[in-house]
C-alpha cells in the first residue's frame, strides 16, 4: 500500500460515479494508479485502475486500458475479473476489477524465492487460468512474477492479473507493448522478439517466471538488445532445480516453440502427473514402427517426390479372416529381395535409402550483424549441396541431414527461392515443417523490403508451399539515444521529449511518442518524417500542440523543472461551477485557484499568464499583492487553495485582479506556476509586460546562477468566441 500524495488521481473518500468509494492507494505506475475501493451499492471491495488524464485522450494508452476490459468473458478463479470502464468529466478513465488481496510473486522473489513444491501448485493453478483465457483466443503475453498474486498468500489461490497494460505495473521493467508483442524481456519467449505470439509464448513465460521465483532473481538476458536476442536463443539454466520442476521448466522454456508443450491443456496434464509422482519429462520415443521405407525411384538422374509409402498388411478387403497364399518359389524371391535390399545389394538399382523425418523440418536464419545458418532436413544430396553452397557464399554454414518426407515435388526449388528472396535482408528466418513455410525478416531499406515482399508473395501465391510471411522494415531495436539529435534539431518551442521510452530500446511493434510544444507545423511534421525515416515499421506519434511564438519564447528560457503539485483549478465568477477544461467564451469571467501542496512549507511562488498576443500578466506577486512567500500565502488559503484571479464583483476596488473575456484576445494562454527556493527577482515586476522582456529577465537571472527553481507547473487557458 502506498502513501497518498496531493497529486494523486483520487484521494481516500472520493466517490466515483456515485457508486465507488476510494479507500486507499495500492500503487502507482508511469501512466496509471491502482486503488482499493468499495461499492456503496453492494458493499463489495473492488480495485480501480485509473489512467492519468494526460494519457486518457491518447488513443494508444486508452486502447491498452480498454483491452483489459475485453477479457470480461473469461470466467475462472485464477484470472482477475474485469467489469467496466468509465470516463469522468475531468477526463480520467478508470477500470473496475476484482480486488485480489495477497502477495505478488515479485515480492516473494525479492524475499528469496519460493520452494519447488509450492511452485508446482502455483504452476498448475496458473495453467488452469491460461486454459480459460486461451479458449477465448486471448494470450496474456506478459506473464511475469509481478502479474501473479497469491490470494491470501496461498499458492493454490494464484491469480493472473493485468491483461493488457504492462508498462505501469512495474515501471522499472523494460517492457514492449505492441500489436503482437507485450512482454518484459526477462520472461518473453524468443519468438516474441520477432513479433510472434500464441499460447506457447505464455507457456514459455510461465516457465521462466517459475524459474526466477525459485532462484529468487530474474533471468539475466543481457544489457543491450544484441545480448537479448542472442541469450533468448539459448535454453535457460535449470541446474539445481529439483525434479520434477526441473524437467517441466526445461520443456516449457525450450527456445524452439515446437519443442515446448503445445497447449496449456498439455502442460496441465504434465503438472498433474508431476503432482501424482509420475515423471514430468516427455515420454521416451517408442520402438521404430514396423514399416518399410523405400527410397524414391530415380528417373533420368533426377529425384522425384520424396513420399514415404504406407506399409499395408496383406489381407482380403472383401472377406474377414481370409489369407493370401504365395507359392513357395515366389516367397523365396521376396525373401531374397528383402535380404538384398537391407544388405545394400540393390542400392544401385533403387537408389540410397534415407530415414523418415516426420515432421520434415528445416530452418534457415540470420540475425543482425551475424552469419546465416541452415539446420534441419533436406530431401536429397543435391539439395544439401545447393543450400550449403548458398550459406557458404553468404559467409555462413549449414548442418543438414538428408531424409525422406512427405514433400511437394518442387519443395527443394521453392525453398531455395525463399532463401534467395530474403538473403539480402538484415536479418531473416525461413522455417519449414513439411510443406508449410514461415518467412520473416527485417530489411535495412524500403527497396530491399519491397523486393523481398514481392518475391515471397510470388512464392506463396498458388504454389505447393503454404504459409505466412512477415517482412518488415528494421531495425529490430531502436535506442532512444538515436532520436535525441532529431528532437534537438526540430525543437522550436521548448524541449521535446520521448514519452516512456523503453530502457533497452524500442521493440519492433512499439509506438514512438513525442510530447512537447511547437511554434510551427513545419517543425512538427518535419520531426515526424525524420523519425519515420529511421523508425522502420514503428508507428510514430508526435503528440504535441502548437503554441504562439510568445508562449514558446517563455518556454525556451524556463528551466526544465519537474511538476510540484501546484494544480491549477478554473471556475466562473458568476457561478460556483468548476471548469476543468479551462475553456472560456466571450463574456465569461474566469476565476483561477492554485493548490498549495501540503508538503511544501517554504520558498516563494510566482504565477503568470502569457497570452496569445505575447503579453505577460503577473498574477503573483504584483503591486496589489507583493508578498509571495509560501508562509504568507498559507494564511490566505482556503482548503489549501489560493485565489489569484477573482470574480469581477470582488475586484471593484482594484485590490484584486479580475478579468473578462472580451473577444480581443482569443486562443491559448499559458499559466506558469514557479516554486523557487529564493526570490526570482530583486525587485517587483510590472503587473503586465511583454513576453520578450520577461524572457530576457529570466535569462539574466539564469546567467547569474540565481534561478533556484524547485518545481514548475503549467496549465492552459483557452478563450473562444462561443
């Protein structure tokens, strides 16, 4: 439970939608906060996840919030229950869900870990919840210790939480959020880094988190994107984990999805076997089938389709129990032929025999800044030589086995076409299973991407191979530092910043969001285009508003201080209604109040309005109210607020500032609230002055080293005709 602060979205005692009473703050994240609340209708205790108002109008963050609500139809005690999403008049969006009282596995991990016996119980319980979600075609994609809570600290009451928003659950974690991949690097399956996810990715993440909680520390996946990709291709170290948990985790976290448990149902069966004392490892392969494998017939020096015929017992299809009797001489010929075949006597006639591979698999892949590698099965020595030569020409290598499989006649030629199509990409992967193919890759530039997409599309269009292609424009990881020079180049109205940049770089499906202000559409659009040129397929959002040059001039000289909780509240001079939007029409009399945070007891407060014409109005201090010390202001405060713009009726003697929207100055004006440790200026500024003179005064103080700003809060006041 966290200590409430003045800047929190809700405060204990607040009533939402005339239904939910806020009881306490449970935790804060980068974009949202979670509260314990009680329904005043039913008395039931629930949890409220609230998205901060500055993100509530952003479609990306809002979609992540509403995605959690979409799992309302998943009904299982191991999955947190979601109920409803509401938007408040002030823009705050909140989600109502079950309140799960207990300890998170992340806390258990910090306390030293959990015993293997309890982890078997937890794994089984979580697996049951995954089955319920997967049956609805919902993949969690972000299973990690902080997303599993033990209700009442009971391993048998584990509950999966947080379907949809990953970043604000653990703000310090490197998290990818995107269309196909939302997960923390430490627990993400290898294929998630390539943008693929299905039920098997949840199985991998569950295994990785069980291992981490057992050891009491999360897996070390490296300190940079290259290390992450390389380490994810390796099996996790399960040494020291007792059986049967060891075998379960090893198979759950196999880097190759096809070698893991293929469904949560299969995994649950393994957990149940382990609980019953049976081996959790996959059953050993049985004896080879009693089948004859005949090598493909060679015609005119070229191999035909490599299909293994079925062995059929000799029987009469028409009458049950009848037998076919062979003459003795013919039986001897068959026996002699069989002996000659297995002895190699007829190898020159029938061609060599190769083992049956089912499934018949082949993978050709190349990582960024690495050499290509081919591994798996090929149907002939000729294909072996052709693919090995291609790998050698590209600076790579091949580990291939000639085998027999149920393949299309043009399988070899089509595979070579696929490899040739992607060989010019920065990274790629061609994976085959029998006649099914998956092609993925990243291109360095749009021309290479277009060429590869065209060639692969032609291959998959009406050909014998069926599958999917996912070819995109790279790079796979984009460090935020690579964008910093662009932000500086295009900044024309104060500092621009990246919103919640991932620690290890933007993942392939991450959205790059820039916040700040501009004075021209040319600068804003230019930055968007410049980032788009190096961002690959990532979506770019420059979520910044246009301000007039006067506002930008002030922003440019103000220090980059953090907000201090001096919230600005708007009202009307002729009625008690609040005005959370800060928008006024001609004839309105704006009233402005500023919150004094409880924890701020010292220093000085400077409050000014910079209007659209470049005029600065000093609301505090001014000639009518020269004392701006926090101590003095508190004596005039009402419920922790000080009023700096009054109703016209309270300012008739000119001892207080008041104004009315008259239509001469319409647009956006900026309210600036500066909390300083010492007075900003040696003498009182005039009540009104130009933005240029005020900016010069601030710059002079900055140059002298006397600008001791503790915090900076801002708000927008908008005036319109109607």
